């Protein structure tokens, strides 16, 4: 996968294949930020990656803020949607999660608090296009 790039999904199966293609680029220590409107498939995308790493109970951490999955590598799954102030992220130790070199960290709604995002990261922008299709745009920042 060359960055930046774009993929179109017409089905959940397409999205799964796109997620697995992207997973091949990832390694422990990576941070992935996913942005898109409600219902565009951010959680589904992460869930498919988690399943391929042996996690079968992945779900949205909307109310918990972060879910941790014991896979290889570990997965941290954040959802910033219900966060009101950046201090809430500092209070849960976000910096420690972001610097864990043994985990891949996924952040939904990262655009809400760009000031906490590290310079080195992947970003995925998801949008719904015609006929329920999804457009995935992938970026890599160093």
C-alpha cells in the first residue's frame, strides 16, 4: 500500500479486505487515527483488524473511552467522541498508551483533539459515497 491512497468499499466483505491490506503495513508502536461521520464504519474497520489478530469481542469504546485487547501485538482502541476536554485524555494516561511500543493504538474521532495526536501516525478518512459505498483515504505522517 503506497501512501496516500484511496480504496472504495461496496460491502462489509470489501471493507474487511481493505482492513487486512492496511494491517499488513502496521507494526507494534503504530498509531492509527480514524475520522468520519457517525456510521461510516470506523469501529467495523478496527473490529476486522482485531479479529484477524485473534480478538473476537472488539466493540466501540464510546462510553469507556478506551478498550484494551490482549492480542499480538496488543491493541488499544480509543473513541474521542464523548470527550469534552483534553484534560480527560491526560487523566486516563493517553501519553502512556501512545508511547507503548508493544501495541497498535487506534483512535476514532481523533480530529476532535488534534493537539494530542503524535506527528508520526497513520490517518484514515472514511466517507459514505453513493449507494452505501465507503471511500477510505489513507495517509501516513512521519
